[in-house]
C-alpha cells in the first residue's frame, strides 16, 4: 500500500503543482511545422508531502475529478494513444481496477506518457504515473523535464474517456522501459519496474523517406465567403395586442439582443438605414415595425457572416464531426497514420446534420451548406453525401433532385468504413462551416428550386390564404387551436369579402413538387399554430404576410429552447411581414385564438 500512496503523492503534484496552459505560437511539432494545439505542461516540483490516510482519500477523489474534467475539455478527442490491459507497477498490484494503461505519444515521438485508467462514477479517469522511453539513452530521460509537451491534435485518436474499452488492444511487439517520474525526496526513485511490451511510435515522414504509413493531406481548394451584417426588426404589432412584445418576454431574444448591443459598427448605431438591405419592409404601412430601432436584432457576429469551403486530398474526418458553424476544417488536413484510420475510396461530402433528411432540418441545417457547395458538386462526376439517416423523408430527396444534386449517392454517416472513430477520403469536400442564418443564403436557396414565381413572365392567378392546421399529418402532438372550426369560419368570411381563397393545407394532397410549388406561388398570407409546415414559406414569394400562433408555455420562453423564434427568424430572412399571437396554454401547448385579433392583423396588411 505504501507504493500505492506514493503514486497518489505524484498525482497530487502533477495536478496541483503543474501549470497547464496552451501555447499556440512558440511550440512546433518535431517536423518544424506549426501545430494548432500543443498542450504544454510545465512542471513545478513541490516538496514532499506528509499525508494522513483520510487526506490521501480526499486527494484521490479530487484528482480523479480534476482529470476527468481535464480530459473532457482540454484533451478533447485528439491525443493519440494506445491501451493495453496489463499490470505495470506497484500502483496496480493491490488494486484490480487499475489495469488499463494509456500511452500518450510525446513531442519527439520517442516517449509516451503513461496514464492509468481509473474507473469511477464519472467514467474512466486517466491518471499520469510515468513515461515509456524508446530511445537508446533511456537512462538519461528518467524524469519529466522542466517543460513537457504532449501532441494534442493527432487526427487518429479517439476520446480518452468512457469509450476506451472500444479501442482494440495493441499487439505486444517490442519491449520498452517503464520509468516512474522523479519525485523530490522519494526513496523509491530508482526502483526497477517490470518491463512491458508496447507498440513503438508511429513512423514519421522525414526528408522524403519511403515506405511510410504517414499521410499528409493536401489542400486542393480553400475558400472563405464573407457576408454583410444585417438587421432583423421585431414582430409587427397591432393596437389590440395586449400581450408583451417578443423582445420583453423571450429570453432567447434577449440573448440575441445582448450580442447586438456589443457592437460599434454603423449598422448598430443606425439600424434603420440598413433595414431594407436584403428586404422591402414598408414602415409607412406598418409603423410599429420601425418605431423602436433599439429592439432590432443586429446580426454582426462572425458566426452569421462567414462561411468556408475546403477540398482536401486524403482529408481525414472524425466520426463525431460537428458539421455546424463551429466546425474546424483544418483538422481534416492533419497528418495521420493510414494504419489507424479507415479509408473511403472516392469523393466524400460530409453533411452530418441531426435528422438532416427530415424536411425541417434539411431546410434549416442542410440547405445553407448546399447553397455554398452547389456549384462545386454540380461539377463533380460522382460523390457520396454522408448524412444522418435516422429519419428519412421523401421531400428532401426530391429537393436534392430538383437542385441537380442527385448525381451523387446518399449514404448513412454511420455506415462509412470507420476505424478507431476516423477515416480518410481520397477527396474530401467540406462545407460545414456556414452561417446558420443569413438572408443572402436563404434567398439564394430559392433560386435553386426552379420556383414558378421566379420564372420570367409568371403571373399570379389566385390570392390564397393558407391555413396550417395541425389536426392531420403532424408528427408531434399538441399546439392545436381548440376553437379552430370557429376561427376558420371567420377566416372564410373575410377571405370571400376580400377576394381571397382560404386553403387548409395538407401536404399529402400534393403528390409532386410542381403541384406544391404552384400552390405556394399564389400564397399571400400564411397563418396557423407554430410548426414545421411554416418552413414551406421558403417556396413562397417574398414579402408575404406570416401570422404565427405561439403558446404561452415554458418551452417557448426559455433561453435553451429557440424554437419559438425559428419561424420569426426565417420569415425575416425572406423579407416577410411577420406577426405573432401569444395565446394561453390550454394543456399540451394547445391554445385558444381570438378570431377578432387575427382579422385585425389581416385588415392592417391588406
């Protein structure tokens, strides 16, 4: 037990006596190439500590929690490592749970830091105990140097957390000395530890050496697209609206507004000047639209203004890729060992959006990425688009075909030839880093669908009021209008007096996109309870009137849930006149809608 607690002394020293910091400018990799993320651990040796038994138990739990947090946040999924199931030192002799060992490759590729994997309530925690030396002068490297660096962003490494048991064991191939770190005034400093067989470091390409398994991806195209900042006005209001405006009750709106306030650009100081940069809102027709510029959302953060496209030969990608705006395309250009990752033969286009083949998430998640990739993909003779296929609907595939993007095939992201959670493709086309919301992207998307109203010579034949009922064809229950029949009766009467045609929308009534798009081209006003059917306004003309019924429920008021804003934001990106009606929740987010308030909105718009 004495040596066991000596290890704990080192763990305390390593965790609390070390300064863990990022150094992205000074450090370089062994091949003199700047490394995007090298973890520098500077050792500050502390005096020997005399600890009683209770204090040792406290230290063990604190250190375990520290390392679990560290590996989940700093190390991420990027340190190359190997796992074997052997007992390597006295620290594990009397504790059967300390049986898995991690070897982290160090900067010079000739040493590996040794970590024990300790199971606990948080998963598996990696605790450092020494390092493996593969050089001939092992005796000269028997302790941690003053500055120690660990390779962080090797693309071939799975996560160091609770997935380690899924990693195949490395065959024993060559003996290496396991050397404990040097402690201050520790008697067992020179104790001989049993040797163990481990795999050597991955071979490195140097000076054109042949027969290497290391592959260096090559960038074929790197393109950054910059978009202009834009403004979004608050929802339009009428005199009879007694409920609080969106900017007063929506926490998520306040979150976006706070970002708008941190801006010194001219668009932030004079938002009215930029109101119709991408739209044609009429302040004379809707005075409330422009009455309070301080309520405008100023979309000027980088995530709304910058996109990126990369084409990479032998590009590497991780199975846990987040194909959203935060995606880092440069990771696909990291050097890797082809023996440790899978290989996809051909051209691969990651399009990993959760439920991306459902209609709603295809429109708001996949489509903006396709807008910046469409010209490239149309020129590709063949490619495979890898997507989340947990939910597959017919509409997204029809839209892809209409965009001319079915020359490639669609496959499941999970079915790709992964190895250790990674693969490389002969040609990798990355278009993940795209703004989620920008009027230019959404309006360009309309140009891709060959919409009737976009064609030269098109004339409107009908004036349709489209009501989006949730009584049929909805996948999620709730948000029904409890007085829908009475409301439709009032709408029918108003429509007949104004020369409109009331249509209650049922998507299944339209068998082809041509039939659906012909109907939507004639829509002047769309209204109904919050739901995915509103996404069809992407195919309608710009400048229509949108009236959304929103239940006054917790889900629609929180910061974590932005669902109550998505229709408002989409309508604004398309330059539509957006109104919302907040109604009391009658249970299951169902609501009673006052017909007179709906008619007041219609009369103000027409």
